[in-house]
C-alpha cells in the first residue's frame, strides 16, 4: 500500500503500536498509534501540580497576597492571571501535531483527528474540541454510494444525522513535526486513506514559515476490482467553539482563486468579533479529474441531515452561490467543501485540501497598539488574504516537503541515533509555533528612536534587523503567560539560533533595548510582599510582557519576585550573545551587543560582595529555580558567572578591547580559585557554600556554565574554566545519583539529590524533574564524551512525557516521581536542540568563530 508506506517512510519512528499499557496517543519508538483506545483507558492519576501549589502557597501571607491579586485581576479587571494557580489547565491526553507556521496563530489537531486547541488571539488559548470540524469520506461505485462515514470515533449529541463512530482499530496516527499522518483502513471496503498534514515550518525560511495555513493531502489506495469514486468532505464551524461563535454577525461565502493556471475553490468563514476579527478558509485544489463542491452554510448544532443527504446522493455538495446571511445572536454557522476524484482498480489518486486563517492585525489585551503579523508583509493586511493563502499553500506544499525532507532526513537516516531521540528532537519543536507565538512586523514609519526607548540603546543595527525580520516572542508556557521569559529562553534558545537564527538575534535586540531602559512604576511582589520599581536600568528583564497587556511596551509581567536581584538573568544574556556570534558569525551583532554586555556585567559585579571574583546568591530563590533558596556561592549561578566572565574575555579579544579583556581575565583567575575552593568536594560541586543540610545536594544543573562553554568551543585549552576531570566526575555523580538512583533510572534526572541517594525535598523544585534541564544535562554529557549516559538520561524524560503520561505536544516544565506535574506546554524542553548541536560538534560540523576585520578598539 503505497500511501501507508509513504507515511511509515517518515523515518524509523513509525511502527505499529496497539498495547494499552503505554498507549497514550503516542507510541514507544515511534508514533504509530491504534486509535481504538478510549480516552478513559488513557488517563493517568496525575494532577496538575496540586502538591506544588500547596507547597508554594503554604505561607499564609503569600497565599493572601496572591488571592487578593487574583480577585483583583480576574474579577475586577476581567483579565486572566499570568500564572493561575487556582484554575490550572486540565490535562487532556488528546493532542497531536499543531497546524500553522510561526507567529500567525495555531490550530491543534488531536491524534484522533479532532480540532481541539486554538490559539488565534495572540498568546491566549481555547481548549475546545469543535464537533462540526471533521473529515467525511464517501465511496461510490457504478453510480451508487456504497459507504459514507465521518472519520471520527466520536458519537456527539449534535449532527446526529451523520454516520459517526468510526472504529478506531482501523486507524493509525503518526507525527513527525511539522507533519502528521492519519491512516484509515476503511473496514470492508478495500480502500485505504492516508491524510498527510503539512505545515510550513522550515528552518532558515523567514517567509513561508510565517504563514497561517495547513494542508491535508489525502492519498487514496483502491484495492477493489473496480473503479471507485472517492469524495472527502471537510466541514468547519465559523469560530473556535467559544461563546463568541453565538454572538451573531458571522457569515460565510464561497470563493475561487486562480493564478498561474492553478485554481483553488472553497468557502470563507468570516468571524467578526469587536476585537481581532478573522477569516477561516477551507478549500481544495481543482485539477483534471478532481471536482470541488461546497455548502456555504449549515447549522452545526442541528441534525445535519441536509448536508449528509446532499453528499450521500451523488458524492457532491450543491454549491450554492452567494453569501450566507449574518448569524443571529445565539446562532452558529458552519460550512463544508468537498473534493472528489475517481480511483482506478487497484490504483491510487490524491485529493488536496487546505485550512487557512487570516487575522492580519491584532491588539493585545490592553488594546493600545495595533500590530501586523509577519505574513502580512507578503499577503497584505486588509483581511482579504485567505483565498491567496489557500492557493499558495496548495501550490507550494510540495516544495515545503522537499525542504523538510532535506532538513530531517540526515538525522532520520543516521543509524547511530536512537529512534526516540529523532521523535523527540522534531516533535518538541511544536512549541516554536504553538507556544502562543507571535511574529510581528515593525511599522514601516518606525524610526530607531521609537524602538530604542527613552534611554536610547545606541544599537546601530537594531532598526535594520527588526525591519527585515520582525519581532518574535513566545510564551514561557501555555499556563505561564509571559513572553520571552529570559531565564527559560536561555535553555530553549538553542532551537531558535540553530533553525531561525535571525529570530534569535531579533529577540536579543529587544532584550538589549529593555536592558538600558527602566520602568520606575512601583508594584508589590507576591513572594515577599515588598514594593519596588518594575524594571531597573542595566538589568536584563525577566520577560517582555503579558499578551493580555502590551508586550514590549511594558516588560516584567512576572510578579512573584523582584528579578532585579536575580543572579542568572544578566549572565544568560552575555552567554547567549557570544553563543549567537559563534554560531552565526554576525560581527555587527556582536559589536552592537558589546556595550550592553559590559553594562549588565557591571550590574552583576555588585553581587561579588567579598571581591573574590565569584558572585554570591542572596539567601532567597534568586534565579530560574525560583522556589529553591540559595545562600552564598553556588554551583549554578557561580558556574554561569565564570562562564560569562570567560566569554567576556573572548568577546573582548575578538573586538580587540584589551583593557576590558584584562579586567575580566583578572576576575576569572580569582573566581576560578574561589569556585573550586568553596564548592568542589572531591566528586561534584556542592549546591551552595552555606554549610546547611541542603548545601551538599547534588544539583543536576550544576554544570550549566560548562554546557554553554562547550557549545561555543570554549571548554578546553586556554579557555578551560572548570577542570575537565572535575566536570566529568560531577557528571558521573549526577548520572549515578540523580538519574540511576531516581525512579529506577527511567524518568530522567531529578533536580536535587542528597548524597545518600534520597531526593532533596528542601524545596518545591528540588525534587522535581525539569525536562528542559535534563535535555541540557544530556547535551553536556555528550560534549564531555559521555554519549551513552547522555542518551539514557534524556530518554527517561521522553518515555515519561510522550508515552507513559500521554503528554504529547504539551510537554510540561516539571514532574515528580509520583502523581504530580507542573505547567503544561512549556518552553524549556526546546533545549533538546543543544543535544543536536553537541552531536554535530562531536562530528566536526560545528563552526569555528570568525575574527572581526582589523579596526579600532571599541571604547
């Protein structure tokens, strides 16, 4: 069966998987899943962070402050909480590969084919399965309809005039982002349908990757001894299943679009709320032997018999002309498009359908500014682009797939890489589009002063970069609603810089602007109850804002801590600047960022309170582990500090700034001695230097500084910061204790482990597993030659999240050994791409840094 074979040919990931013990919608080494498992069979007794919430809020003062703030935000201001500890998103083990490119919104389909997660308004999610959104097949032989079936396992209360309840034993799901396959072996018909879903997510592509479209290529294989006429009907409700669908004023109209001899036909569904109106488009490609028909409007809450009988009669829809009337209040409307073709005896044919959505201009929650999405540069911003988008998608998807194959095949065909890793590497990229992602154009009349803020950042290439590549942001997580959370992006940024490096540079320019500006407005922080200004000058922000407010204009939506005193944010900026330069060779970027790096390092120096070359933590949770207290010198922040000081030396050398180079060389030499003296215990680096019971904990992330140094080729010779033997010893200890001694070595690395092999329970976060941290740890192991240990460490997370817990396409920030996870659909696991960089570097394919041309020393 050619089409099924083609689906399986996406790589060694694809295999049949029908067991129920682990079958949570995604399969063991691969992604072939029997759809017969019921939702109830797939549920696990895991709670949405119920224990961590109780731990976090155990302090009465914090609980009261949070509750008062939550009431004010949600009940008085009618806004959603940036972190809602009282109304967590429920776990649904249903999600599959999302549709759409980067920054134009996403629509997620489940692994059973349903349309079930919607992110069209930027950064805001709707978790709703819309029953009317379906594919239906009609088979006809010798002028008679012999089979008509909705390709859904559901038996809903609406549209009962349709034939529901497809048997899941005859359907299989595969996913290898940005593509997915649903294979239907129609029972008793000797016909196999394979729906291949394609989205334009293409590395180093800054046009097509922005498009809000998805294509469905239906391969039909006829095993019968006679020709068969096959029709695929795609029905869609006008809206997202929200209350807004019933507010009235929505309408549909048929369309055709012809260009360069190619014709596409379908229906536009105009959704007309007061804020952020949009148009959905369902369409099919007309070609020789393919007929496209439609129904402009029908009632998706009724029985649906008129549509069903229309299709049943002749395998076509009636195709009325003209627009539908606008809906009345309380009324919902839907539309359908149908593509039909003849498939010869024991032959094969193809039908091509598409879904596009056009929300060109958007307001964030504050409604202060109107923003244009990236794709409007190519398709206009008038709100009439859906026909052109549909046509472009249906006539260019083959080119997209060629580029996707060229990108993925070298990895998929590498027999040295385990199958689970190939699945994880590509499928974790779902968050690049489905992380509430926005990609906005800079206004054409914008000048450098408008972007640089009151302080004037002095970034000479800020405007050219943002004009050419736009502004990019993604959420910390679908439940942690802050854009570009920087301490977490530090981990995730490897995916961005390796695949869309210009977006990483754009993001860095936005952070640099925020660094040199300040916001003196006072506010109370929830953890401590103290009041201080929102943003201090020459300090890296925690995030660039909340989509329910006005991102970029108002930063630091995070209210838990005053992050001006966090020890890691400034360092992570410096580390990323040099890493970005090392991988992109962009000398202009380095020159622009150098003064900003100097400014944030000067701010950081105040944390070296005893002038020993090593910063000290402040006795509170002052870094990305924001519930894990640190006292004095620490392995995590101290290691990041030394790595950043080393990179300052390297950048100064490249830029020929000898004075600054010498300054940081002196600090580095002092700091290295202090770090080893205060933290090395002969086997690993202590958590901190406090001498408390928890200070000797084995932190899985203790080598984070070495991770970045190794990724940039600064881990040996004159640039060796941490003795190689100490690094390897620490990693072996982590593998023995945090990995193998935790959950039988099957769940990755726990954040903190006591020397006696018992997880550290001194904080909410010390006995969690952070998936993104585990992937970065695995990358560090690979860098240090511990390849087998690195893969085994990372595999535990993949097996736990994607298989045992059924959290496909919603990888959380954290889980514990039993019954608790936290923050679904999180940014940090994109760090798996640092594993790929480590593997490429070992294979000799990572770049060597370029030197700047001769020029004057920078001041």
